[in-house]
C-alpha cells in the first residue's frame, strides 16, 4: 500500500470512533476522520462474533486486499476504520470489494479511478 499507513494503537481507533463520522451497509461499517496529512491511515476491526480466528483473519485479508487494489481511488488525508459485520463471513472477495467501495462512496472519499 503505497499511499496508506496502518492504524495500530487502540487510542487511534478510539479517536476515530469518537470524533469521526460513520456510514454502513449490510457487510461493513466505515468510520472516517480527517487526519491532516497527505496520506490515509487504514484500520480494520473484526469482532469475535464474526467467527473463529481463521474466519476473522480471512475477512481482514479480503478487506485489506480490496482496499489495496482500489487505493488510488481514495482521496488522501483520512483515517479510515472498516468494521466487519457478522454477515461478512460468508462473502466472497467480489462482494467484500463491492461493499467496501459502496460504503466509501457514501462518505464521498472516492475520487475518479486512474484508468
């Protein structure tokens, strides 16, 4: 991910939850907060309600890969936290990607794709 760093600290996740805005669909919830830099920071949260560690890790990988392949479409300067809902455990890569782009589009953080 060339334009994105990770959100790792619990305090950073908490700040995005508390001060950020959110949008959701059936598969994902997105919290977004302006970070004042020229880079995005990505955080992914998958609850134990989604499944065991294998299932949770698979969902996390699918979300991360969906973001990575569409990274150039995202406007820079935001902290993004994607939260997987329980329904995400049965979804394919294409469904996760479609959901990620849908919820990101709702927050108006997608620019035009550089095709």
